[in-house]
């Protein structure tokens, strides 16, 4: 006895379209996972790469490159910016940024001094004194942190005293606040055991690391299998009981 009901053309189209979409989304998630893993691997290698001299060509670096630079200049010690409640710490605290003026260069370089832990109150941590002479720095030249949701507009323009505090970092707003152009990336200083700042090179991939992309890929492939199983069960005739044997 035939236990299979012939599917309609619409059922076939729906099945093939659904499975095709789920499989394509699964492979897309795997592709995104590979891309981000390559970025993380490249970033990890850059942290131990030889130091090279910083020059004006740094502004033309491709997005996927993370060079390790040595830079000389002077801090604008009275122009400090605090990024409030960075994502990597749950105890409170600020990430400290300061512009660096290189000799003969109109464009400034924003330097990430590192993370300064909170003191258990709503007040910003006490900042250590900065060297007001020439300094030689080395670190990774990285994209600035994401700006997130710019709720409330530009907070920097409403503050008249430094250090200025913001919940997101926009280089264009900082440049307007400083009245000088900035390089499109930030110098994230190398870790220093003798510094009060906590420094750890880690590439921000948002809330979608490679492992999560792979988990979503598995989910999409599972949907494809489930769609096929439902199709089979939907078009399978139920077995009839043989009353002659009762």
C-alpha cells in the first residue's frame, strides 16, 4: 500500500525555498565567523610585531591592518577625555584618552592611555600626573571604539572643564572640540607593568564573536533539517489497521 501522499507544487516550492534560505544563512554565518577569527588572529600577531616609525601615511592604513607604532610628541595634558563605563569592566571606571601633538604635524593623534578602575563612587577616578615634556610612546594603531547610541547629542560641547566625560567616543566630535584635525585611528599603548593604567590589547568585535556566529550557523542548518522532516511527516499517510487480523 502506498504510504506517501503526492505533494503539491506549492509544497515543493516552499520546501526548496525554505531549505535554500536556511542553508545560505548558515554558510553566511560561517563565513562571518571565519572573517572575524582572521581579524582576531591578525590582531593578536600585531601585538607582538616589531615597532615601526609613525608617519603621515598612517592615515591611509587599510581597515584590516593593525600596525604597531612608535610615536614621539607632547601630550596636551589639559585636554583629557574620559570614556565612561567601558564594556570590558563591570566595576565602573573610565578609559582615558589624550591628544598627542607631533612636531611639525597639524593633525593630532589620540592616545588611549588605558583603563582606570573606579573608586566605588560616582566620581571619576583620580588621574595621575602626565609628563608635560616630550614623550616616546609605542602601541597598536587601532580603530576607535564604536560610538554606540548617541543619546543626548554631543556631551563634549556642553562641558567647559577638563577632563571631559562621554559615554561614546566620536573622533569628529573630539576634533571639533579641540579645534584641530585628528588621525582616523587611536594609538592604544602597549601594556606596562609599572603603570597605574590597565592595558590589554583586545579587538572589539561587538556582541558577535566567532563562536556566536557558528552557533547561529548551526541553528540555521537545524532549521533546514526540521523543514525537511516536517515535509516528510506532512505527506506521509498514516498506516491503516488491518481489521482482518483482529
